[in-house]
């Protein structure tokens, strides 16, 4: 039963990440702004590349998370992406209600990086 539970979580969170990431991946005019959030960890160059990578990780990483393919690397990339999103909200002075979504997803992806995708996954 635990394997079914892990699959359910992976499917729902994976679909959510794809839905959040796809518009970022396909909207080239947003890449510079997205990438500029790297300033929160002291990186102030290559904004368009980092913006593309954010959309890519959310979309393709979300797909891999859902499928259980390249699972741990995808989880680590998603942890980093959620960390940057969380830092954006923290540095904006946003309330916890705005920061919590990225923090919660960070915890989910970090936890899954340790436990793995479960029995029902394409494993590589």
C-alpha cells in the first residue's frame, strides 16, 4: 500500500510542477526575470540561462518525478529550484502564506530524494 501512496503523491505533485513550469519554459520573455532571482544567492549573471533552467527543471523535472525516471537527480534539481523560489519570497518580505508553498515542495522533494520513487516507477 505504501508504494501506491508514493505513486499517488508523485503523480499529483508531478502534474502540478509541469503545470507551473511549462508556461515558464515556453515564455522566453520571462526567462530574464526568473533567472534574476539567482541574485538571492549571490549570482548576478546569466539570468536568461538560469530562467530557462528554472522552467526546464519544473517541467521536465516534474515529468521525471511523476514517472520515477532519473528520480534522485530530478529531486535535487527541484529542491534547488524551490530553494530559490523560497528565497525570493523571504527577501521580498512576503508573509509565510506566500513562502510556504515553495518551502513545502522543497521538503517533499528532499524527502523523496532520500526515500526514492517507490515500487511503481521507471527507474534509471
